[in-house]
C-alpha cells in the first residue's frame, strides 16, 4: 500500500509550485499586455492587479477573458501564447487542488 499522508504532502508541494508558476505567468502576461494592448491592460486593472487595493471586478474580467478564450483573435502572438499557457496552468491547478482535497478526505477517513 501507499502512505496517504506522504501522497498528500507531495501533491500539496506540487500544487504550491504550480500556483507560484501560475502567478508568475500572470505577471508576464500583464507586462506583455502593458506594451501590446494598453486598453486591455487598463480594463483588467493591470497596475493594481497584485495589490491589496486592486479592483476585484476588473481582475475577474481577465479570468473571463482567458476562460472564454477571447484571446484567440488577439493581434499579438505572445498574448495568445501566454493566455493559452495560463489557461492550461489553471486547469492543472484545479485538478491538483481536487487531488489534495481527496487526499485530505482519505487521511481523515
């Protein structure tokens, strides 16, 4: 058999690393948007995105932009590349968080 506690901590570590990669990719995307599409950058609260005083509604606008794949028709190929990367990382992060939750339930039971 396998140790569920060890599996839990291993998946937690992988999940934390992927969350860090996700936020790093968001920072790169915002810096690319600042130069290539200033209007979109301002509409998603580019200056205050990672600050505590950031506007949550504008931040959700970027998430919707990426999840609905509205970036496909963007003129800059770098924006398309990073949006696709962020979308895949978000899906991976969701799956890993689900596995962490299942491991936690298995430990409790």
